[in-house]
């Protein structure tokens, strides 16, 4: 974590070990790094392969051409809370690299896999009738690889990192394929004041509460919007059942200071808010219902932890962590094992 160029350090250490005690395995390891390592290390790795080849057998795959992307697809669910990437490769062994990326609680590459060629074409057939729609859309390979690289960067910041050899190997392969497409860190762009006011005013017109409750409902809507701007990585209107669970079960009990009036109205106002937000995004009505139901499901997780807490009206100052300073509003989760 303290090295500025950890990949280059790894290459140099491997070269030193391989030259100190030459072996077929050492040559193979250096040859692999020559293919997938950082550009700054290519020269020393190439020279080491030539030196070791004088006494050790060169792997049969060493002279094979590189794998190049020839097609890419992305499937995103209606809530924009998870997506699946497929990248087809030609080369010595044609295959598909698949990545499953979740956005609930922060961006995380949940699964990586190497599949048979054209695996994306079978995607629609694997989806059941009752599953959340995730239509497959063909995209430019460079854009998909940039998306994968950005997600891997955030995933690598999540602790503890998996140490299973298969997982580490797949992650290294995925990084080697997408490293050159890694985008710059995105800048957090909050809603401009005019758009923020428009959103809040439009919400106030949807199922408006009694006059005496309007102020409380408005301040809760501001709280929801503040949270979403900071922690919903795909956009402030991208609520999902999982995002509701994180908000009610984790963030709000730890960070929100609500008085009795706000606590009493919170479930009803949050239901109206997620309905409004998803309607604004054009999410079909049948898929808004599960998000509304999640409010009912997870409200009990919030209420017991707040009954003994007393506070003031929620304000933007309590949402002090800007997006980009943390990959998740929750405690850092462990990374699920990747499929080989």
C-alpha cells in the first residue's frame, strides 16, 4: 500500500529471484509478467526471458499472439444497482471475460469468470420471468473495459482482500486486460441549486401531506437527497431494495439525528420519495413496488436504534462525507469469492 509503483516492484523482485535460481517455473513466471506487466517493466522482463531461455525451456505459449477484445456487452438492472459485463476475446484461445459489479453500499466487483466464446449471447436465456430485467446492450469494448477498470480500482480498496489463488489470478488477468483503459478519478458533481430545488418542489406536489406535516416532510426529503447525492454511486435517484436496506439499517442509525416527529413520518415519506425518484427515472411501476416494500421491511432495523436517541431537525451538515472519499457508507465488506 505504501509503494508508488507496486506492480513494477513485483516485476523486479520476480526477475531477481528467477535469475538467482533459474528454473522452468521462474522463466514461465517472468514470461507471464512480460505479457501482462506494466509497460515500464517490459524491457527488463524481456531481457530476463532471453537470458533464462539460454538454459531453460521456453513455455509453448510464449510466442503466441496476444488476446484482443472483439466485442463487448453490458446488462444493467432497472435500478442501476448491479450490472454484468461481457468482453469477447480472440487470440490463441477464444473466450469471454465476465464481470459482475454491484453498487449497493459502494462499487464492488463481486464476481469474475472466464467463459466460453460468445457467452453474452446466452444471457437472455438465463434470466427467469420473475427476475429483475437486465437487458443486454452491445457497447464499445473500450468503454466496457474502462468501466471494469474503475470498478476494480474501488474493489481493491475494499478490505480484506481475497487471498484465494484462483481469485487472485482472475483479478490479475482482469487488471491486465483493462489497465490501459483506467479513467481518471471522477469528480463529485452535486445537483446544481436550481435542479435541486426543482426536484424537491416536484416531490412536494406528489401526495402532499397535511400542512402541519409539510415542513417535516420537506426536511426528510432534503435528507434523502443529501444522502443519495453522496452515497448512491450511480446517481441520486438510483434507489433499489438494497440501497434502502443500507440507508435504513446502517447509515441512518449511525449518522441521522431525528426527533420524534421526523421518526414518525420517515417510513411514509421515504416510500413516497423512492416512488418519486424511480418514476423520475422512468422505472416501470412493477419494479418500483419492491423498493417501496423494502422500506417496510427495513424500517424495524432503524426504529430500535433510534428510540433512545434525541436530536434536532436533519440538516445537510450531518452528511459531511462527500462521494469519492469512501467507497461505501457502510463498514467495508469482505469481497465474495469469484467464480473461476
